[in-house]
C-alpha cells in the first residue's frame, strides 16, 4: 500500500510537471502564431483523443510507467519545435497523452476500487496548466526540459511495474447482460464527462482576474482531490448528489466570487468518481476506460473551439450541474460503487 | 529559424527516425514480433530524445573539446543501453535476454548512424 501511495505521489508530481511543460511550450510557441487555432486543435486531439488507443495498448502490455516516462521524454523533445507550432502541438500532445495514460492506467489498476488516489493523481494537472501558461514568457526553457528528463528518470526508477491483467481460466467471459450493463454505465459516465468538460470551457466570470484566478484554479484542484476522498468516505451517490446539488445552487449566486469558487470546487468533485465508475465497468481494461473518458473531454472542448453559441449565464451553469447529476446517477446504479 | 534550434530539430528528428528504423529492423531480425516491436518503439521514444538533448548540451555547450565529446557520447550510449535493458527486463515474457538485445540494438544503431554521418559528410 505504501509503495502504491508513493507511486501515486510520483505520478501526481509528474502530472503537474508535464501539464506545466505542455502549457509552457504551447503558450510560448503560439503567442502570435497564425496557426494558433489549428495548433490548439491538434494539441487537444493528440493529448486527449489519442489516450483511447494508447489505453488499449497499456491494457495489453501493462507497465504503464514506461509509457509515462516516454511521454515525459517526448514533451522534452517538443521543446525543439518552438518555431514550428504545428509540430510542437503534435509532439507535446502525444507526449502528454502517453504520460497520462501510463500513469492513469497504473493508478486505476492499483487503486483497489477506491477513488481517493485517482483524485490525487488527476488534480495537480490543472494547476500545472495554469502555472505553465502564466510563466511561459517569464522562464527560460532549459529548466523545463531538464524537469521533463528528471521526471522520466524518476518514474522509471521509482514506480513499480504494474503488469497487464490477463484473462485467466478462472475468469468467465462477460455475459450478454453484463456487457449491455457495462455499455450503459460507460455511456452515462461518458456523457457526464462530456458535459463537465463543456462546462469547464464555458465558465466565464467577470471576477476571474488577478488573485481570484489563482483561487479559481486552486478550487478546481481541491475539488478533484476532495471528491475522490469524499467518494471513499461517504459513497459515490451521496458525494455526487450533495456536491452537484450544492454546486448548482451556488452557481446561481456565482456573480459573487466566493460563491463562484465554491461552486467550481463542488462541480469538480465528481471527476474521480466518473473515472472509478468507468474502471469498474471494465475491470480488465483500466487503460481503455481512462482513455475513453479523456476522449469525452476532447468532445467537450469542441463546441467552444468551433465557436458555437456559448451561453455564459449562471442558470446555464446550474443546469449543467443538474444534468451531469442525471447522467451520473444511472451510471452509479449500474456500477458497484453506489 | 534560429540556427541552434534548426540544428536541434534536425538532430532530434533524424536521430529518432534513424534509431527507430534501425532498432525495429534489428528487433525483427532478432525474431521479435507484434507487442515486442511496440515495446522496442516505446523504449526508443523514451531514451532517444533525452540522450540526444544531453549529448547536444554536453558536447556543444559545456565541453566543446573533441576528446571529451567522444567520452561523453560513450557515457550517454552506455546509460541508454542500461536503461533500455532494465525496461526490457520488466517485460521478461517478451525479452529473454534484455541486456544482450539492448547492447546489440544500440550497437547496431550507433555503428550504422555513425557510418551514415560519415557518408553524408564525405
């Protein structure tokens, strides 16, 4: 258990570093680039959508730490393409995807049905992205490249080798009923994540400047971390119901920065829960279920990217909370975490 | 493009492309197929960029002396052989002789890479 906690801590620290480096390189290269929008789409496609096929690969091969370390090395490699934004997007995005799927699969596969460690692994990324974007014009790139190489070395040296689960003779093939149930649970979790991702890109608050922007990001990070531990302590259903209902009410008051930050914290609490639900639906394919949900994140990014009308109003945020809850409940009912 | 960045992009891309091609062909000759080849690819993506970045930084920026440069390249190659062998060892079901395989593949890619460099230069 101590070994696995250590592994989660290393992956969480590396998650911060990788997302920091990706945001740092992207913002540095895309400052005034003409191909900014294309580069952004390419990056998000590689970083989020590619995790699904990579997830299938990690499930077959196991040993996610090598995928993660290779991802760190690729992100370091991306630094060389500072003046070729499209190449940088592809290389950094692919590196990011490899890192996430390797770490995510290993943490999911060793979390023993709990959600706490999933939240701890996932949450530092948001802060890394924020800080990387913030420091992109203020920091030389050499320390960032060095940090990526050190992250790769530490992951490889300190994280345990988590082998692929093989279908043994004692494991019966899934019956048709179980397969349909798993499909329904995954679909509900997938839709909940799509909607949460869409909400995340939609949120815009007048007060989100200066110190409040830092508070906002800290609430995202804290929400994801607390959500995992709350799910383990109080159960998924209670956590989802309480956090999303309270979140919806607070979003109605989100003109006030304190209420807005609290709403964002509560909104993010179901993040580790959806990961847990998906992993429980496909216990042999932790990597694929992780990748499937990151693909949902990519789909949630598209409406904002494509410039579809984005109603940035309080009642819309509250409605997103409520509808997310409507998707999470059937998923919970179908999974054994209810 | 900045000349140093151009050099870095070319070194990294050519080196990674060549290494992948040579090591995958080497692995095929060694009888590796399917998943084992994917692992060889992954391991090279892991070791090649840091190795090239380290050799460019150490030889070009820190010690621009030919003798030190050769020693540094040897040390980096040795580190790459060790890391790759250790990674192959963790997939023991696909790689029965990880140290031998790592040494053979890296030696092949080093020798062929150097030969190609010489052919291009002269």
